[in-house]
């Protein structure tokens, strides 16, 4: 790490070690939700520094990670979506397809002021049931009737908006299904593990590939995948739980990296993790409980080979792992030393968002002396 201390990987995560050794993987130490930098001595007394609301609450901390800040608890936009707002004009092809694409359902992170996440399954875009211009006569009639309804003048704002969403969804689905068809070169050869996260990453790799085609023509995209189950209050040492989840992440990342190399996009994609909080250092007897700061990872083409990642190191300040030390709120709940805003600003800047826009995309960024970190050039 930055202090010269060596660290190790969980055995179930060992598949990623070659990526780390080659500089294509980096870790971020002690990242979490912060209003401003804070030390243990500044917490809890009258006039002490403000803390993020609802610490140790999963849904609240998830929302803060997705919003990119610990203020405005009812804000409806995420920092991925706000970055997408500013990057959407670079996608001059299939304009109806938003730059924010989710393989893990609707989410706050990708919701901007003008863009909303376009959700598809790991198997690809869904198809209209019993409506097709190439099917039976009845299928064609149903499709024609739907199009007539969607293209009719509505005369009311909500109905007009609903019809617009219907038209654009039909257009995007049709275009994507055609582009992703293996007959049209929309598949990839890289073999992925038959697991949930790997399936999502495989579809993302295919989407990145076809998005470079003339029919879609996108230059900036933000994808969202997800994997739950890390809230291991019980049975943490069961090999089917924490270890199996880490193995799923490692296997998915290794395959995704191979797929990006296959399609020639290794140096143009950055993959990163977000997780609501770390775990207590001590055990509750059968597992661990909710904490605060945690470790995240970033994967991408190494700067030495034409990419942007400054890998093969642990960025940030790795805390002394004490249950009640200077950086711990008790039980090893580590006070973050890197904020979500600094993490997001580094990634948003790499994507092309300007400094002024980063300040509004990630409120509170100015509270930190180093707004951006050095892990991406």
C-alpha cells in the first residue's frame, strides 16, 4: 500500500492475483460515506463534525453510495446518472438508448436529471409477446394496433410521455436484439462461469461490443451489475457463503477482463465496485456485523500498456486494524479516510466530466483537500 505495507488476498479471490501482478487491478482502502474528513476525537461531542445520516443502515448507506454524497437524503439522482446527463451528447447514434444501462434492475445510481437506466436481463432485451411483423397474421395485427396507439396524438402530458417511452422502448429493443444476435456478430467467444454475476458481466461485454457498431454508435456508457449476500451476520465461515461470493466476483472479473481483450476494449473500460459498508473486525460469534469504511477495487488496462489504471497497489490510507483504535468506532468499525466523493470524482473525471460538473454531481467534494485520487491517469 502507500505506506509500504504488504497485504494479501482471500484464498477464494486468488484468481485475480495475476491481474494485480500485471497492474490491471488496484484496491482502494477504507472508502465510505463522509460529509467531510473526520477523526474519532471529532465525533460525538457538542459541535462535533457532522456524520453521514443513518450510519450502519443498509438501505440508507446504499443510497448514499449511489447518490455520491451523504447530504440531501431525499435526492432523486445518482452520480452515475448525473455523469450520464453530461456524456449523453457524445452518443450520436441510437439516441433513444440511454448511456446508463443496467443488468441488475432499476437503481438510483444511474438515475440522472434527464437520463434513466435502461434495464435488460443477462439474456438480453425482452421481446414483445405475440407481437411481431414476421410472425402470424394475428401477431402482425397486434403489433400494428400497438404502434397505432403509441403514434396517435395523446393531448395530455402524461399519456404523451407514456407513449414516447413505449415508442423508444420498442425501437431500442428491436435494434439491440438485432445487434446482439450471434448471426450478426453480437456474441463473444470468451467463456464465463455459469454464475449470476458472471452472466451479467457477459451481457455487459456483449453490449460494449455492439455499442461500437454503426447501428448504436455510443462512445460513453455506464453499466450496472450487482451481487447480494455479503451481509454475513451468520455462518460466515460456511464455504457456500462469504468465500463463495468472493469466488463469484473473482471469476466474473477474470472472464470480463478476457472478454474486453477479445473485443479490443480493455484499455477503454474501467470496472469498479461499490458496497454500502465494511464489516466489523470482531465476530458476533457466528459472523460479522455492520461497519463503516471498506475496501473497493478498480480494474482496467494498465497505464504502462496504453490504459489508464495505476494498478498493483492499495490506494488510500489503510487503517491500523484495531477494535477500538484511533480510526475505529468500536468493534473495528473503521472511520473512512477516502470519501465516496473522491472515489466518484476520480472515475467521473476519467469518463470526461469536467471539474465544475463534478462539484455539482458529487456534492461536498470541495470539503476534501484532494478531490481526485491518483489511481486513474
